[in-house]
């Protein structure tokens, strides 16, 4: 019989809020201990990983631009658009796997967590192989659809085909790291990212220019460098799982869990697609904003481009804290500790306000020297970029509110309404505000559309969060320990 628990209906003395009987505290257990300390210790490695990944992309672009030329840099930009669209879906499936692993892990159903982990990896790896082969064949058509400049077309094709054929390495990296975070381990993915970045930064110039027996491969070498680095990162995480006997390692008959199971795929696909779609909405809205900015002229485009560099880093704390909140809530949901969920959410909101708010103050106060790094201290676009910072920067603090609350809802499997809210905030709200206000205030409508859209996003998400309907989890759909050979419990 289906058994459903709702956070809003669990009384204070309910056994759902009592510690789940288990043999000691497991490694990676996020259901006990001080909430804020646990949240920050989990968030910081994810934040550093995101910053390293962004920094790695910047450095790789520098290598390509300096060692090959502007046409190659344009080629990687066009190829990266295609790859982002592809990995958006993988990211969604990865988040769904994180939630499911976290729920089972919190319930001490280790074998069930392994089944979810194996199904997620097996499914996404298979999808990446199929997509990689299709992409390899149809890369020319994709570049034509993007309107890739003729001067960059050949190099973009070479780069994109290598990326497509080595896509499984990147997919595995995403899935393994997110699965580990669902099991409460954010440090191993961080160490893997450090290794990945070091190898990628070092190999890029070597494979582009060639050295000794290594032939010069040009832009193909840059793509191959990233693939080698991703492979090394995945190998590191898998080796760590077995050497440290982590809960998600698969041995013997458990390797059969890599064959996707229908029951697990139902959750991973139905919850993962909306989460991946959210990324597509954000990226497509971003592309539209860039086209609107470009219509205002080169100076405005330059100012916006420099501002985007700073805003990319500004969003990272909220993303890291949101991921941590989602993993912590998923485990506590699995453990039946629903009262603790609200504490995690509100402390996550406080941590986001402190980190993102402080960073926003720094970016506004120090806008002149920071933007000068990209534009030059004498650039005519610098005053406009500073103006943008004063208006737009604060909107990301509000978007952080949406991300934290969405992280909690995601852990309960509530993904459709957050997707609807994201759509409303980006299109009818942000873009709608622009088209209405542009006739009155011109380009200023672009900058003011950001805070308007963020207010709508935060407001609607708060309304949804305070409604009770989404705070449910169907326990009948979580595999019981008896279904998995005795419900193995691990105390570490």
C-alpha cells in the first residue's frame, strides 16, 4: 500500500522525526550534526569545483586564442554552444540521480542507492554514446544551423567531432561526481576536478603545438586534452570509491546494476528532464539577451560581455549551496526527518544571503578595477559596465532565493512547478518587461529587466514553497531493503 509522508503534516513527536535505527553514523551521513556547519562543509568543495571548472574554460580559451588564433577561438565558442545543450540533459539526469541516491542513502538503503547510481550511470553513458555517434555524423549540419562563420567552420568541425566522440568521459564525470554528492561526499569530486583542471591546462599547449614525439594537433589537440583530463578525473573518483570502500562502489553481482532498471529510469527521466529543461531555458534566455544587447552597439556589447564575466562568478555560491541543500534534504527525507528539512532550507537561505550578498557588495564597490581587467582602464565602455553592475548585480541575490527553495523542492521530487516559474520569470516577466519598457527608457530596459524578473522568480517560488501540496514523497516507490538483499547498513 502506498505510504505518503508530508512535511507539513508530521507532528513534532512523530516517529518520522526520530533517528532512523542504524549501526552508527555512516560516512557521508547528512542527517545528523549541526546543520549550518554540515551545509557549509558540503557547499564549499562544490563551490571551489565550479570556480575551477570556469577558470579552466577561461584558460583553455586563452591557449586556443593565443596559440592558434581568433578563428579557432570562435570555433570553440560555436562548438561549446552545441555541447552545453547536450550536457543540459545529462545534468538534469544527474540531479535526479543525486536526489534518488540521497533519499535511499538517508533511509540507510545502501543497496537501493547503488541500484539508482548504477542505473543512472548506465543510462546516461548509453545515451552519451548514441548522441556522440549521431553528433559525429551530423556535426556539419549542426554548424550550418548555428550559422558558424566560414573562416571558423573547418576548425569548429574538427573540435566538435572530437568532443562528440569522447563525450562518454564527460558524462561519466558528471554522473559519478553527482552520485557521490548524493551520498554525502563533496570532497572526492573536488579532488577529481583539481586533477582534471591541472591536466587540461598542461596538456592543452602540448597537444596544440606538439612537443617531442607528440605531434602538433591544433584545435583537435585542445578537444583531446579535455577528454584526457575528464578521463583522469573519472578514473580518480572510481579508484577512490574502491580504495576507500565507499558506499556506492559496485562489486561482483552488483556490477549488474549498471544495466538500467525500468523502475529507476522512470524517476531519473521524469524528474531529470524538467531539471535539464531549466538549464535550456536559462541558456536560451541568455542568448536572447545577448542579441538585444548587440543591437545597442559595440560599446554596449563590450560592457555587457565584461559584466557577464563577473556575474558568472556571482552565481556560483547560490548554485553550490542549492546543490548542498538538495543533497541534505534528500537524505533527511529518506530518513523521515521532515522537521529538519525546514531548518536546512532556512539556514541555506541565510548562507546564500551572506555569501552572495557579500560578493555582490564587493563587485559593486570594486566594479571599476574588476571590469577594467576585461575592458582596460581607459575603455569608453567601462562607465556603462559599472552602471550595469549597480542595477543588475543585486538581482542574483534574489535568484539565489529561488535556487535554494527549488533545491529543497527538487529533493521531494517536485520539479514541474519550479520549471514553470523559471519560464515565467525569464520570458513573460524579464523579456516582457524589456519589450514594454524599451520604448520608454531604451537600453536601460535591458538592465532593469533583470531585477524585475528576479523579483517575480523569488516571489512565485516563495508562494509555491509555502503551499503544502509539493511536500510529499511516495515511500512505495523507494525500494525497501528487503527487496535488495537484506537492506545492508554500513556504519563507519
